[in-house]
């Protein structure tokens, strides 16, 4: 009943919004018809329909088109940023931990990136091998790496904002983004773009070119290539553990005076900011048309080299004890005395590890399509593969050095690899049965083979405590996994009258790893006049767990914490009570209207409701050790710095010091937890490490929650003509609300609290807050594109409503141990591009994204950062700005572009 009531209120609200324009719409009906008839066929769509020749304005499902010119006017050669700036329902990820920094994702309607299906020319794009192991709404993402789809290769983008699993299969719960490539056989473009952030860093340049060729009569070949570079940025703060008047910094500087020689001192912890990326890519789209048939092929190849900064380390992390076997002191070696030990330091001034990746991504499609009478067919095969080789530089292995007196400084961590081979046959036929239009019947088959694997790294990368910043993949982690999928669908489109369209689809799929599923979709549209139409959809959907979610396993060894991701089907996860993943299931509802109240104006408003069950999420952290939650009565040993324990609470102590978790992590590390995590300066004589960041914890992917997403998408466009000048106006908005309705119970092997049950669940209240409140409830973008002769100006104003994340106030805070909200307040951002055609083939553009250099709200100082500073916590360096800001934390980006057309 609540669902019905909500849908009724939604329909009423949209009806009231429409009421004010109905009269004008009715009066403008004839004019709208004449305008529509005169429009070019550039808005013909292929996404969300099996009917040939359908225009976007006539679609029974909400779909938005973005032309190549619009994508080019965003300044940064980054497709994710371009989409997010133009579509309020798309949110780009601003920051990722570890490998995720290299492959930032986007999400639609506040759901996971995995819930948006990515197509190129209507064919499924393969996913990345780099699964996101972060929590929150981006956690678990293994969606395609869109950075390898080149903006200059795109003719237009079709964004279907509706569930479409019955039409396309797994992933299409939030919607579908279809990148349609250029097919031109003549002319071309060359673009040179350069820019950087106003407050330094992020220097970017790209050189791209597109050319169309006609190799022979009836054939086309369109080629695009791009080379781009993006430099480091830094938006952190000084490292309080090595700078300031707090006891930790004073002690560290006294013990390790060479700390001041670390590069960038005192801003030595450079993790918060953009990685450095060099990328080269090429794409092609080719075909040969003969009669009613076409042979076609398209593909891409790209290579990416990237470096990402990790947390800096103090000299205490890597040492050997003088006098032990293989630890001798030579000329120039630095030593310190700690308790009864004399230690030789491997890095006397500390060190700053970097993760380096070498990624190769490629895809190839070949197909044959055509018409035989009233029957069309499309037979295609697509193979795609993504491979990551992972390295750590400027690092070391603490255990190896202590035991042998030697450690490499660079490590090969291992390999991630994923591939997809899909084969599809789509057939449509029209049957004339005397209705307003012939019935279109479409049917199809798909066979898909997917693989995912992890390859082992150097033995030194996983020996003992492993390489600092990234524990290498061992032979125990190494795996090669695969599955097969076979699916069939039937789609029928009927027009009983000229004004009424009905489309129904059903799809059955069989997966070799979890079995069968069947989903359906029913869509309808009714045009009251040429200027007023309503539309609606009800559908079910599903998403199969990616192989990466099922089989990824990795461990991160940081300065004073160790965290691990256990594969759901691993023995370690089974020991904690977890098991294999199941597919997600969804039910989608949408209702909306389309208005053409006057010539050259279109308004669409669509409300949606998505119920998502068995959603796969990264679990909450389960702790085997958390330094600041000390045993009752704990006091630091004599000569050690004062302990900074939270007030003792038996329940919280048991929650954050679970022996089963500790043992599982120790076993995964070969039997040893790094001393730097457990003890002050890694020395047992100095007692427990009570830093609020010191921890040992594990996570895994789980079918953890049932979730509801409700919202409204709205779009209005108008073209005004002032003679020599023209202005294209647009206004788009999205309201989106996520709600976690239920959480699956915790396995019995883990500690469950009767007094604070919300902390001992698969998704604790901090994870729930991230899922519900880390996406703006309301987003809007207003745009005006002005042209006058050779001059043009593009102005875009974007609004982001406020968000927040929930965390625990650190030790030393006036509200220590209590929940604290870290907010990003509502903000307006202005983008501007000015362009002038200085010669017939040459256009020069100057622009800015975030023109007025707007930053997100800073992290609360009194409740969080003051305590981090006072206690010398390493967290202080990375907490200046919330990393979950929906518009990033780098400030304004300014650029120049030169374009040549021929």
C-alpha cells in the first residue's frame, strides 16, 4: 500500500507540474507537429527499443542524447567527467583508495556502477579487471573502464534511464549508456588540449585525432587516436606524526632527525590527490555496405601507465636488529637505540611508497547485419580483455629486512586479468495485422564466456609482512576462473492505435555458476496530442555477481594498519561464516510525461522506483585489533608515550578485538601481523599502538542488503533564434533518495553485540549512511550555448545538494567515541567555455570547469582534526577535505584547446 500511495503522490505531483503547460501545449500542437516533421533524423535511437527508426522524442522510455559537440565542451579529456557534468543523474567518483585511484567510476541514479550497462554501438563492453575494494556506493565496482572510449570517436551517446535487464541482460538495473561511434568516411579533426587546476597540480594535456576514410566504394573506416597525460595533484595537509608540537611528532623528530629530509616535508603524505596517468588509445569503426547487407567491425586498444601515491612511512617501519644474523652496520648506515636493541634503519628519513600499474585493454567486434524483406538480423561476436600488472615502488619488506638484512625497494605485486567473449543474434520481423502500425517481433540469443584471474607476484612481495602499501598476491591467491552464460529474449511492440504504443519483453538466462533467472519488462506510451504524452514502465531485473566480486582477494599493509579483502568463496571467508554470492534481483517502476508546449521546446519528467534485493556490497569492517580500544586498565609501559585509549567499554573492546579475525589475517600474512601495526614504533617494549588508525580488519563481498531507490528525472530544452545569434537552453534535474530497508544477519562465527546490534551487522550504520547520504538528493544543471558567427560561448551552472558521511570521533576529541557527521554543504559550480573560429578550419577555445574555484566543506576541525593534530595521527594529513565530495576536492580546472577540422 505504501508503494501505491507513493506512486500516486508522484503521479499527482507530476500532473500538477504539467497542468500549467497543458493549455499552451494544446494550442501549440499543430506547430509542434510541423516542427517535428522538419527536424533531421539525427535523433533516431537504437537503445531501449527494437523498433527501427524510432526518434528519441517518441521513446516510451526516458532516454537522453548527448552529441559529440556537447561532450567536447567540457574541457577535460575524460568521458566520465563529461557525462557527469551534463547529466545530473550521473555521479563521477572523485577519489579511490589504492588501485581504484587509477580507474575512477561513475554511477547512475545513486546505485552502484555495476548497475549501469555500458554498450558500444549496441554491443556489451567488457568490464575492468580492477574491482573496487572500497566500501560505500562505489564498492565492488568492476564496470568497464570508460577512459578507453575516446570522445573524438563518438558520434553521440544514448543514455537510457530505465531498467532494461529484460532487453539486455545483467547489469541494466539503473539504466544503459550506449556510445555510438562515428561512421563518416571523409574529413577529420585534430584536437590539442592542455590545462591544470588553479591551485596547482593536475597538469593535463591530450592530443587526439579522428579521420574518416572510404577505402573503396560502399566501405567506411573511421579511426580515432589519443595520447593524454594527467599529472599528480595534492590536496592533503601536513603529516602531524612528523610535524608540530604534539608528543608523537616531538618523539619521532627526536628519534629520527632525518625525517625533515623526506621530500615535500612536512607535506610528506601525498596520498590525497590525483594519480599521474599516461594513456595511449586507438579506436576504429568500419563497415562495408552492399545492397541491404553490411559487414562491420569496430574495436579499441589502449595502454595506461599510472603512479598513485600511498601513505608515507616513518623510519621505524623497516629495520633490522644489529647483532642478529645478516644485520651488520657499514659506513653511512644510520642506527638508533630502542630499549635493549640497536636498530639499523633501512630508510633513515622515512619513505613514500607509490603504486604503479601497467594496464592493457582491448576489444574487437565483428558482425554481419541486414534486411531480408520485413526481417532484419544482426549476428555479431565481441571479445574484450583487460589486464593489470601491479607494482610497488619506493617501498620495502619489513619482515624480509629483519630476517635477512636485505629488501628490494620495488616489487611486482601480481596480475589482475578479465575477459569477455559474447556472441549475439538479434532478429526482428514486422507483421501487419491491421493495427495502426505493423507489430514488431524481436527475438535473440546470446552466449557469453567470462574469465577472471589473479597472478602471483614476486616472492619478496608476499614474504612475511609483505611489501609496504600492497601485500603481493601469493600462489595461494593465484587463480583462473571462468563461467558461461546463455540467454534468450523475446520482445514485442504493438501500436493498437496511432496514439498508443505497448512494448513487452521477457528474457531467460542460465549461468554456469548459479543457475537460471527470468525477467520481464512492460512499457507503454500514450500520446494525447502531438504535444502531450504519458509513459510508464514496470519491469524486473537482475545482476549476476562479477567474477571479480566472487574471486578477488588482496591485503593492504599500511603504516599502522592492515586490512584484507577475502574472496567470498575462500577458506578464510568460510571460516568467518561467509559463502558464495547470489545474483541481485530488482523490481522497477517508472511513470512520466513528455510535453512539447511550443515549437523548439521539449519537457520530460519521469519518476522511478527501484526495489533491489540481495544487493552485493562490501561488508563492514570486522576487527581483530583496533589500537585505541584497549584492554581494561591498560597503561603504557615506563618510558613509552602516554596511551590514547578510548574509555573502556567491554562491548566495544570485544567488537574491535575479535580473535577469529586476528587469526584469519595472521594466517593470510604467513603467521605474522606487522609489529608497526600492533606496537608503538613497532617495538613491543613501548607497548600497544593506541593510535586511532592502528587496526587489523577484514572485509568480503556479501549479498548484504535490500535497498529502495526513488527519484525523479526532469529535462527541458529550448532553442531560441535571434537572427544572427542563437541560444540553445537546457535545464536538467534529478531527485534521488536511497533507503536501506533491511540488512542480512551476521554469521554466528563473528561477535554479535546485544547492546549495540547496529555495529555488529554486515552493513553498520556508517556503511548505511554512506549508501543513503553520500549521493546528492538533488542535482540540477542549467546550460546556455550561445553562437554568433565565428564566436560561441557555453555556460553551465550546476547545483549539488548537501551530503554527509558518518564516522567515529577520534581519541582526544571532545566527543571521542561518538558519531560525527562529515558534511559537504550544498554548492553551485559554474563552467564556462569561450570559443572563436580564427580561420575556416581552426577553432580556439578557453574554458574553466568550476570557474570560481569552489572547494567542498572542510572536515570538522573541532570534532575530528584537532584531536588528530594533538595526538600526531597520520590521519590528519588526509582529512582536510571529505574524499566523497560529489564535485571533487581539486578546485577549479582551467584549459585551452585548439581544434582543426578538415
